[in-house]
């Protein structure tokens, strides 16, 4: 390897990190309406750098939610076209008091950048941007292949706008393969391609009982309690061993192949180490008879994320709330149809709803699971590029998370996706003290630059 | 009846209401630490009026929580001594957006005063104060009997300080009977004495799982979820019909007498009317085989009031929270021992706690149920006083609520208590749009004034 692009990236490491910090300072929390302008500002920040580094046809595309961002560079006739994806929205930072440094004041400690969005996904978005810049600079103002970029500000809230856009603008987005930078290395220094994702259905069950909040002394024993009704309902959705008890829930589940299961067994993964260093609980939980990797990558799950309603401040208030709700999501594995699951889930909830309360099931987002093929030369180019940077063979893993866009690239655009990400398992995604290991940020830039050069040479 | 005290009260109705409004403007929410100074301010407001109307030995007594307030007037030798109780703290006003007028800007509509604390208990506290004033004015600067007043600012948070004070200052508080003004009329225009109260144990179950909040994609299927664990636990504390399933929970329950049950059946109470006008739910809930009055007055209950933890803002966040908690309270009936219930409750929770999480049960308050006797001449004087004002016979009821002080008066001071209150069943205690019917405020003042005069004549 003697890539000028890699050399340029190495010379500009300090500036690249500083630019990323500026992007991280924008609190682009897509789920909170008061941060709507910040999501727009994050899109504008990225768009401005796209212009500076020489991308063309840059568009900030308004939607009914947060804006999309498109750009391209299409002056490499005869060369393949890559469609790059990342997102500039982030999760809410709460609980705030558990952050060691403030979530929107990026801070370096132990060669990591700590900030909300550091690795999910602004840091990985910026890897792509800096790979584009390094290639442009190393190739005399040109890229070695054709590039289309589509980025969004709604990934953390379901990505409805980009899903609609892909369906509408299939021709505009047409490419030979996609690069999605939103995943992680399986272990430090271990180059990794993610080839499977779980799907997600995120719901809110709203429950109403009395017409107004009531005093539990005067009315306890006669008035329905929506919070207790939700507890009754949710306790019947999953048993104590982690098996989901919604009728027909597992009907279409497709198990991983024997070869894939065998490969997972060879990965450097110790359940006890995972428990201690990542989860930190007394024991791990979940369905008996499945390994942790199987349970988190290839088994569906159901989780409760929060139960708004009633009195939640410190202290005592003896209220029977008039209404309450529960945020409940389900992860799905290949072959499960989100609409089928939503039907079964809603039907079962209606059936088990105790008398005296009304329930309404709201669907906040849905996206199916997907498994991407590994038998194409883009995958080979990616493993070659990462071998140059890491000096190691790539492992193929799945992720328990959900990136609905990958399913859309596969099903709508009919192109394969490389999920080549550079996070680490302990990066605290969606949690306090999210971080990105700075050396991985740089290796990401270099790997993407080399990937494009290798694809272009083929 | 030709009471000068009643005449004075009637001449001063407008001023009495205006003074009450001033007291209601003080947001003395005892459970919220940021309102600590307001509880103090409410005590000072009442103390200043005590001084103005001629009470003596006024003390604002500091405690580890909110201050107590004591005053007396002891210049009626040979006459009985009454101990008056009310409280100047209030419940939190949330949910704020359901108030038609702001909770701390008392507003008159339809002959009611709307404000947090209007009836519970500042309005009823002020009835006592204005009865004292009217008697003083009508009796030439004297009262017809001896008076001790003990008021608190912690009733809504368990009243620990007053409980300790009564145990310590039994001699100082010694009286012939007590008057507690914190209950309601059974129906409009129906004079009522409350002769039974449920006890209360208020708990918070704290549950911890992983060491930090986790992403439900990456960890769902392997990490314990404290919110789901709480759901599992609480779903096993009470069955879908309202029966509490904690082993031994009903062991010591004492049922009402046949005579009492027969009297309840004669009360003007229609379950369907109660459902429609007070609860407003589709059906009423609770243990089959018991009437609504039986269930709410004389059966123990268990309720969930709120479940802090996880993500509760609008929108979607796929978090498995590291910790969550649940506010759970139990109402107890006569003969149940709070400490016995706490032991059984805690033991059972520990037993059914799912693996992977730790639980801690915190007791926020506890107080036993009580039933007071009706065969004393204070009760007869109260029914006579109310007959003069209402022209109707008094009914004897219980309340499902908890006033621990009544148990303390009975068990520690060994004196009978008159629970003579003037709220109405639809006054929205602890809920948005709490109100006090203004004519009942005035009838309360007059009834208390006459009660004291009649007791003094005997």
C-alpha cells in the first residue's frame, strides 16, 4: 500500500478530529421537537463541508420530519458508483447526570472522544466525509469512482422520510453498491463487516381509565388503574425466561445457517467478559438454550423502554392516574414481517386488556430485519482494504440493532450494502458517556479511502 | 339556635373567603423539596392569624421535615379541652395542563373555589380558624371551652414529624377529644361524621440491572431490563380481579360489623352514579362480591402510582434502562399491622424478583387503619350542631383515605376523635381542578362553632 489518500488523511488527523468536534457540539436530537432546528443545523454543517471538499449537486431536502442531505460526484465514467449513507441525528442524552463530561461538549479522554453521537453516527459520518476529501486531494481533485451520498436526520426516530425518498427517487440513487457507516468492530483491532441486522417495531401502548386522576384512598378498590393495567398486559407479552408469548410471534423466524453459527463460535467472545465489561449485571438474561450472540443477533426480543404517567417525581403521591402509557419495542429477525407482528401484537393486547380501561396501540416506527450477501467483489474489496489498514482478516458478524435503510437498499434499490463500521462494543451507544475511539476514526477514514481505490481498480 | 358566633361568621363570609384565597396562593407542596420554604410560609401565615384572633402560646416548631404549628387558649376552667387538627401542606398539582384555572391562583366558579388545597386541607383548616375567631368575637374575647391546636405541613408525605411530636408531647397535647377537619360529607347537604379510615403503606421499589443504560438492539436478549422486572414483580402482587396475592396479606383483616354494613346499604349511594360522575370509567373494578363502599372503605388495596425510569419523553428511544423504580402503595383496614404488611410485602418481592436484577424496597410512609367509637357525647354534640346548621340527621361513614393522626390520637393520647369534614365526593382531591364548595366552607365554620358551644354547655 502506498496510497496518497491514506498519506493525506494521516497528515490531517488533528484537523479532522477538530471538525468532528464542531459537528458533535450541535445537539441534533431528532426525537425532541425543541431540537428540530439543531438537526437542520447539523445537515447544513455537513453540506457546507461537502461543498468545500468538492462534492456536487448538494441538496438539503425538506421533509415532513427532519431534512435529508444529498450530494454526488459522477465524473468517473466506466467506474462503479457507490452510495454512501450515514446519519447526523442523535439520541437524547438523558440521564444527564451520569455523563462525566457534558454530552454536547466533546471531550478527549484516553484517546477517545466523549459526546452524544460520537460513534452513532456523527463520527462515522465524518469518516466518510474525510475519506472523500482525502481521495479528492490525492487524486488531483477527482474521485476514483462515482459517488452518491444520502444522509438523514431521522435515523433515531424511524427514518420515515428517507424510506419514502428511496422509494420515490430510486433512479437518482441508483448505484452499484452501498456503504453504510453505522456499525462496529467486533473487538478492538478486529476488522469487521456486519452482514445482518434485526428489524424493529417501536410502539406506545396508551391506556386510559377514569376521567381524571383520582385519590387512591377514596377510589382504590373501585377505579381502574391504567398503570396497573399496563403492567398486567406487558407481563403477559413475555415470560420470565425471555420468551415472547404473543400467539404466532415466532411463526416465521428464520434461524441462522449452521455455517454462520459455527463461524460465530470462533469469534473472540466470552460471555462472562461481555457480562462484566459491557452489561455489568449479576447475570445475563434471555432465552435458555441460545448463546448470547444468537440471542442478541438472531432471536427476536421485546423490551419496555419507559412508562410515562402518574407521579414520577421524588416523594409520595397517592394518585390513580387517569391515563398512562408504555413504550414497548420488538426486535425482529429475518423472515419476520413487521406488519404481521404489529397485527399479532395489537390483537393480543386488545384480547388481554383488563376490563375498565381502554388501550390504543401507536406504532412509532417499523423496519424489517435483513441479511446481506457476502459473495460479491465489494465485500472482497472491503476485506482487502481493511487488511491493509489493520493487517488482519475480516470477521463477519451480525448486529442486534436495526438499520432499516439497509433493507431498503436491498429491496428497493436492489444493491448490496457494505456495513463497514468502526465503533467498539463498549462505546455506550444510546447511553451516557458515548464515545468514539480516535484511532478507529482514523482507521475508518483510511479503510474507506482504500476501499474506493480498490473497487475502482477492479 | 341563636348563636352570636354563627351570626358573626355569617357577617364576615366574604372576608373569610378572601383570607382563604391568600393561604391557597402559597404553593406549600410538601413532597417537593423546592417548595420547602412555601410550607414554612404557609405555617407562618396561619400563625399570624392565630395571633390576630387571640390564640396564645403560638409556636412554629422546626422538625427534620416541615414545621409543626401549635397554639392554645386555656382559660375556661371546668370546661372540656378540644384538640384541633388540620394540615397546611398540599399535594403536587401535576398534571398541570389539566387545570382549568392555575392551581395556585384560587378562582371562583359555580360557587366553588378552585385551587390545590382548596378542600385538602387548607379550606378545612381555615374553617377551624374562622370558627375560633367567631367564637372569640361572640364571647367577649373568650372561648366557651379550652382549645389546643396542632397543625402540620407533612400530611401528604406521611406525617412523620407530628407522629413523633405526639409521642413526645403527650402531656402538652392532652385533651378530652379531638376535632380533625380533613374529611367530607357523604353527599351534598348531608351532615356526616367519618368513623373509620384505612391505613397506608407507601413504598418505592427500586430495581437495578446493567451498570449503565444500554441499547436494546445491541443488548436486547441478554441484558436484564429493570422496568420489565418491575412489571413482572408488580403483576404478581395483585391478580386481575383486584385480589392481592402477597402471602398472608389478608390474615388479620377485620370485617365491618353487620350493623355497619346494614347502615351503609341505607346511604344514598348508587354505584352507577358514582361510576359516571366521579370515576368516569367504562366499568368499576375491584374484588368481586364486595360493594363499592365495602371495597373502598373496608378492603385493603394495592396501587401503582408511577414508574420513574427509562425514556418517558414523547418519541422513541430504544434504551434498556440501568435502573427503574415503581411507587406502590397499600391501603390497610382495621387490625392489619403496617409493619407486618411491610415484612410480608418485602419478603414476597425478594422471592419473586427475577434473576439479573437487584431490588430495594423503600418505605416512604406507614400508618395503620382506625375505627373510632360513636358512643360518646362529643359525637352527640357534633350531630346536634350539624342538625342546627343542615336541618338533617348525621350519617356515619368510613373513608378509604388515610389520616394517621387519628390513630395516634386514639392510641397515644387515648382520646376520641371527631372527623367532621365538609368536602364533597367530587372535589377532585389530589387531582386537577381540586375545589371546595363555598357554602360548605361556611357551614363548616358554623358547625364547628356550634359544636364547641354545645360541648361547653353540657
